[in-house]
């Protein structure tokens, strides 16, 4: 081998050695070993407790197109105690307890407060629920399996830490030093008890404890928005409608992209009204049905039904009249509302009964349905006897007289519908109300179905002396429906008097 060849070989070997050295250095710079103070097990635990990347919300049911829908982001904020502040987005005071971090890490929590309703819709992310720390029955059982169970066993009692949240960026309210999310002053200001003896949503927020990043220890993450709802008087239609309404309003105020999942934070058994919850929302589950701690990427706390305008209107006086959404689009008026009509359309759309944007007008029809909503015996809940208290002692006699009168009418064909709702599916009930020209019945929860009535429906309520309550005159007013009442001296109604009033109503319809 010549001298020049040996020199070339040496330079080649030196070059390869240098290249290999650089490669090794780069490898260790880009792949550092764990720090000695961070054991491998701890590193693995951090990986398993960190939230997974969010998935799309394509699994949520979409919002239907509603004829009476109006925007839920008013600007400027609504006047306090205005009609729209009661029924629409009066939750204009936003308070951030934890803000979303710039890097997307940590928890966040905020409340939208309504001064009009003295209530808040709160929402948060990085929120963990531990069902073992919520003291209540399992929930979702068959009614016949839990006969005699007390209501106090079905309502939640929270241990400290029943809910936990990852520490987030600083917000408008300073977190207490003892690990709680908020203090009593915050709760009194934004989630006051008022006249509610057992305010379970306040107790839920009071139970939340703040933990450090990566300390949630979740058995599963729920990516899609989820409503947390506690129900009182869950077998009563009126009270359940207040819960449905609050859940709908909460979803709109939180500006959710689709209909959320829903978790009942109560231990009530299954009831017929549950089919409507399932139709309205993307999924329904009971808190105690989770096998371990579950974390929510976005949880929304729906206010109690007692805090809706539907309930507060029974004791608070405020000016409010129902109007069409088209009228309010052209001439906004805060003392009028189309929100109950919007909500009613949401209910019927959930059952596929709102097939187009044209609402049926029945006054031009030669066939008029008179829906007589009846009260009948049924077993409602574990503490119920199965006997329904009569509000109209001679209901069958009045119904028969109405049927006989309708048969003799010549100008219009009048079809009297026997509204035995306790044994009808909800879809059938809603359809019967939608198709009715007149809704008649004794004072009772069944008349709450007026929220889905079309604008030309006329209401005739028979009110006994023991039940002079404004529930359904108010719903009629807030819906813009024509309302009539027959006030009885006791619980007996003269059939000829009822028929005479119904005849006058039908004459106004051209019959």
C-alpha cells in the first residue's frame, strides 16, 4: 500500500469516528434519562392519570331546527326582572373561579349568575366525581323493587371531596386555603339557599376540593359535555318540566355544540318520564352506576327545578306575556317571551313530531279535537299508594256529557279525545296536545303539557275550591294562549255549565 493510500485511509477512519461520536451525543441529548428523583413508577402513574386528548363531539345528538329559536347571547345584558331575564339568558354575570390555562392544562370552573332568578348555571372542566363519596341509593331500579324507600335515601349527601378539580389559572374568586373550591361567601352570593331547605347543587359545589395537576386519578374520562342534574318530585310532570327546562336553558347558556350527555346525581328509581330525558339528551346515566371515579372534560351543573321562572312565577309577580318569535325578531320586547314555545318545540322535536318549520293552524279545519285531560290511578313512586287524589269528583260524568254534546254538533265535527295520559307513551301525549283545538281538564300536573300546545290552542281549566293555584293560567299567559276557567264551589262541576262554556269556545272557532 502506497504512502498516499495510507494517508487517505487514516483520514477516512478519523471522519467515521467523529461522525459516530456526534451521533451518540445527539442521541443522549434528545433522549434524556429520567431524573434520579423521579422513579420510573411515578413517571408511569403520571402518564396514566393525565387526561387523554379530547375527541370530537360527533356522538352528541344535534340541536334540531326550532321555529321559535332566538339567540341566547343577548347584548347588552337583559334588564333585571324582565320577562326575557326570567325565561331566557338572564345569566349575564360570569364569575371565573379557575380560568382555562394558556397551555390547556389544569381545571377550569365558572358560574353564570342570574340576579333575576337568584340562581347560577356553573360549569367546569378537569372535574372528577367519586360516586363512593355521594351517599344515596343506587338509582335506576325498577319501581316494584324499591317500594317503601324513603325520599331522603334517594337524594344526594356529599362527603368532602366527592368532587375534585385540578388547579387552574387564577380567576375572579380566590380559592380558600383549606382546599375547597369556593367559600361560604361565594355560595351565599351565587348559589344561595333561598327557601330551598335541601339545596343539593349548592352542596355539590361545596364538596369540590382542589388538587394539583395530575392528581385526579380517574378510572375514565368523559370527553363530551355532560349535564349533572338532581331531581326533586321526579314523578310529577310539572316539577319534571321545570327540570327539563333548566337542563335546556343550561345547555344553551353554556353554548354547547350539541345535546349533552346527562348524569342524574340522585338515587331515584326508573319512572315513565325518563323516556323523555332520553329523547331530549344524548345519553342518560345514574351517578352510582359508574364503577369508579369518573372525570369530566366539560360538566354543566343544572340549577334545581325550584329555581325556574315556571316555579318562581307561583310566588313572584312579574310582567310577562307570550309572543311569537317572528314578532320579537321584528320588534324586540323584554316584557314578552317566546322561550316557552321554543322549549315546547324542543320537546316535540325530541320525539320526531316537528317535521317542518310550519306549525299547524287548526282553526281552519272542519274537524276540531277537544282534548279532555283525565286524572287516573297509577303507581308514581316508592312512597305512592297508587291512588290519585280527585280534583273533579264527577269527572266521568262531565266527560260523558262533553262526548254526548259533541255528537250533536252539525257545523263542525268535534272529536273529544279521552286523555288518559298515565297509560300513554309521552310521544302520544305530546301529539294529542299538538292536535287539540281545545284542552280541557281539572287542575292537575297533566295540564303542564300546555308548554307544547300550538299558538291557536284554547285552554279551559276546571278548578275546585281546594286547588285555586295559578300554574296553568300562568303557563297559558307565558305561551300567549287563550285561557278560560270554571271555578267550582267544591269539587263537583255541573255538566251543563261545562258544556255551555265549551260551546261558547267552539263558537269562536266557527263551530
